[in-house]
C-alpha cells in the first residue's frame, strides 16, 4: 500500500472537488453500499466502466490519470455517503478477486472523520487530496462520517 498526500496541485484538485461537491453534479442512488444485506445506501457516479466512458465529466479526471499513469483503466466510480450519527463500516470486500495485476486507488475528495480500513487493521483517514493505492485483492471497507454532511471519494481500478 502506498499513500500520497496532496496527490494533485491544489488548483487541479479543487477543480475536481468543486465539481463533485456542487449541486449540479449528477449522483445516482444505490440501495446498497457493499452487499444487499448491509441496509445502507450510497450515491454513485460512474465515470468509466470497461470498456467505455460513462460520464461527460470523465475528462475532469485527466490530472489524476496524468499522475497515476495507468496503462489500462478498468473502472472509475465516485461514491458519496451521507452523514450518520456514528461511523458505520460496510463490510470487508475486494474490488477484484484473483486479479493480482489490477490496482485500486482511492482519491479522497473531502476531509471528514470517515475512513478506509484494511483487513490487516490499517486505517486511512479521509483527508482531501489524499490518494491511497493498493492491490485490488486487498480486503478493505469504507466507513461513513459523523462530522460532515457527506464523505466523497473516487475509486480507480486500473492496470499499472
């Protein structure tokens, strides 16, 4: 696992953040976060699902792609979780099972007390412009926040 603080120059990051956090950005309701049994919901925005672009906002992410330099993009999806009265974890999962060549990256869009937790116990706090990169086989879970109205991240799955 690698953690990059301030992945992008501030002006490039704020361009992405301002679009995703605006009232004009399209979020789509999903009646589950991890499994149908978790009784949670989230809002998502699919930028890219192999093999095609699914969003007019895809080019907004060009500074990220220029920084992480993927050979092949598999999926790019933004997640928005709403505030809760306690941090709720959604259950451990892997993004792609038995796919050692696929990398997962998470770009944190806003700072809050939500987090990403790994099966080994390591916790990565949600801090804006932070990027965590790991093998897609690695088991992890996200958690809601209690101190902001939303927790927003962008998940990248790609081959390096």
